[in-house]
């Protein structure tokens, strides 16, 4: 984008100005103004800036991303082992990164040989969870349909039971009709 700055060409003064224009929010300044800075890398820049100048943190981050050997990891909460074994956990977080993320030090980390291995593990877990969710929804809708059917049956049975409470009265009406059947006269609309 034309309005964004190449982070390799951003001077210390320009970065300081961008940060000042973003209410001193380093992550916001990086995300809105530097080419290629996602929220993840913007937060990482902010975290690394806590002990050094933002420009020095930017140079260090760019060096790790583009020059140094990568240390691909998946950061997760809970651990990947738990995510693999308990597909039904409702809340989880997973982040794949080619570098060490200092701002996610509180999450579980698993290092991989390559970024492809990390991405493969990430997507296997996501696909497993998607399959689990699809099966769960299918079972849930089947159970919902069965529950509705049973509730309808119960309602019908209760209605029939109520009508059987008056069985003696209905029996009496039937007996009276049969006893007086010889007096009934057929008309166009029925009997009188």
C-alpha cells in the first residue's frame, strides 16, 4: 500500500513519529503504518520495545524474521498434547510463528524442525477439531429431533389420558345411545 512504509527503510525518527501519532501505542503504529506487520508482529514489536528503543526492537525483529535461522513454534493454550487428545475443548488458542515470540511467553510452546512441520501440526489439530465439531453438531441435531418427537408423543399421550379420565361418562353416553337406538329416526343431516 502506498500509505505504508517499508520497515527496512523506516528511520528511528520516523518510527518515533508514527508511534507518537498513534497515541504512543507501538503495536498500533506498526500495524497501521509498516508494510507486512500483522497484529501478531505488531504486538511482538511492542513487547520487544519494553527494554530497548522501538527502532532497535524493529531491527532485531526484522533480522530474526528475514536473516537468522528460523525457530518455528506453535504457541498454544492449553498444550498441543491436550489439544490433540481432547478435541472437544471449547476454548483454545494456537499461533504458528517462524520466530520466538517474547510476548507469548505465557503460552505453551512446541518447537518444530521447519515451518512446514509446524503448519502441518497446526492444521492437523484444526482439522481434527472441525471434524469433531461436525460430528457433535450432527449428533446434537439428531438428539434434538428425537427429543422433539418424544415430547410430542408425551403430549399426545397426556391428552389421551385426560380423555380416558371421562371414560365412565362416555361409556354411559354410549349405553344410552344403544338403549334408545330403536327410537332414532334417520334424517338428511343424521339422526334425530
